[in-house]
């Protein structure tokens, strides 16, 4: 899909033919992110070594308090250029958005760059930047989150606000370390694993199993050794695999759909090396008061939980459950398809309709409870009993929807209704 015409008559989207007048050379872009800064730098260093001539574009948001964002462009030999981008609306992340595409355009117009590596600052999430790059007319060939496996559980359990660690991207940024890390981890189809980094504990089987259960469909690629000077050894099978992953291709729309609670690719049941994943699926609505009273226990029952749920009295609203670090976010993700008139289905993306069709119930349609809990030491039996106790009883269920509407709307404050 072509981008809008520029004022100078050129298209923002290259067709790959650099000898055509008015067309810029193709510039593949890979996005590398992650809160594990040392692992991210190791992955970027590896890519620079594996793809000769590639360059890294990085915006450092740590200087935002001084009113600017520092931009650097470097290759395997060192920094090629540096500059500053002013804050936009007092938001460092907004400045990154405004500055990123023009810098990629300059790289593309200069030619000779086989791969642009966009190294995100610590708390910047890859989903937003992949969409910015694609909207700017460039092809994102890969999205990689770099991970130190030994730090997965500590970060997933860290409920501190990003601002407390100097990691907020804007004055209004209220994200936590845990929920930011979870989104970074689960969005990327490729995880670059940096084991045995200096100063980091050694990962064990439980660490690796937790990572595998949190994102079972991810392609997990070892970065390999990178020495303290930042120079990796000669190309090896491990590093060539990372380069191939960076150029394998990436579908921004499909990645967004895979994160939407209505059709998310949630983990399956698993139990190994002390880590378990419980998939809980039911066709009866929750009692709003009993579920509300159990929220703290349910949120703290697992290192990570997510999914969609159905609340009695709110039969039209598909509710999103997203918990990490002992904190829970509940929000409406739009209507259940069963609540829409037939004519409205044509306005729903095909992937959403397909997901609903696979999970359709003759009585309730796509309304259901589909929650997934992943954690070391998960008390599966206790968790299931607690969840079951929050459902409507047989008598409450038999009373029907008119009675459900009269139940106390315990979630209204949480949902900001």
C-alpha cells in the first residue's frame, strides 16, 4: 500500500527499484526493543556484525527531562551522526515518533544501507513503533524483543511505575515495569535470548520454561557471546539465525490482531520445570460482586494472566483481563459479536469473525470466559476453585438476563462507566 505523495512529488514507499526517477531505494527496517538493555544492545551488536553495512538508529529518551531526545546513527565501527529532537507536547515518545520516519528517509535516500536497525529505548513498545514505520511507507521486516532469560520473572513481577525508575516516556506515562515488559515480550514474533551477560545471574530451566510458556509461538534465537567491547566473534549459526529472523518479514496488521483480546493467540495448557499455565474456559457469566471481591487474589495468583471475560449484566461488552506484577487492568474491548446485528458483521475484520466462529456457542455466541494464568508454582486447583466460585450459581443463571441486569454493578468504577 503506497504512502501519500510528498511535496516534492516522490512517494514515501519504495518499490525496490533505485534507478527509477522519484523513487527512493528500498530500506528494510527491523525493530529491536526490550527493557533488558544489556540484552538489547547485545542483539543489536550481533545484527551489525551479521549484516555488513547495516546501521542502527536509536533515540535516547533519558534526556527528556532536559527538553530533548538524543538521536544517534551508528554502524559496526561507531557513531556516524548524532543530533537532538525537541520534545513534542512534553512527550519524549511523541518526539521519537516525529523524528523516526524522517531519519529513515534520509538513510534510504543516501542509499547503500542493506538494513536499518531501529533500537528502541528501554520502555518504548514495539507495536507503536512498527505501526509508525509502516505508516511512513517503510517495510518492517522483523520485530525482535531482546531478553535476558534470568530476568523474565523479576521484571514480570515488578509492579513499580516506570517513572520510579526514570523509564517513563512522558509526564503522563502511568505504565508499570511488569505490564510494559509483558507487552514487549508478547508482541514480538522473535525473542533474542542473551544468556550469561556480565553481572546477570545464570538462567535455569525454570526461567527458560517460563519464557516458553508466556510466548509459546515465538521464535527464540540465541544471541551468542558478545564481549565487553561490544564486538561479537565471527559469524556463527546462532548469529546468522538472528539475521535471518530480522529479515524474515513481519505483518503489522496480523500482529495487532494477535494481541486483541477477542482473537489473541493465548498460550495453551502446560506444566514443566515448576512452571504451569492454566487455561480456564467457561460458558457462564461471572457474578459482578463476587468477581470484584476476588480480584486481588486472582491477580496475585500468577505472574501473568490475560484473556477475555463475560460479566452478568454487561452482556454486550467483551471485557479484557490483563494482569502482571500484581496489578490488573480491566477494560472494555468492544462488543461481543453475538450482540451485534447481522448487518454490522461486515464491518468486523475477518480475523475477528473467524475467531468467533471457532468458539461459537448456539446459545451464547462468542460470549465466554477465556482466561490464561502462567506462573512458577501455580496453584491450579485453588485457582480453579476461586474462579468457579465467581460464576453465577445454577439458580442465578436460571433467573435469566432480566435478573442479571439487577445485580450490583460492582465493576462500573473500575471500567469508568
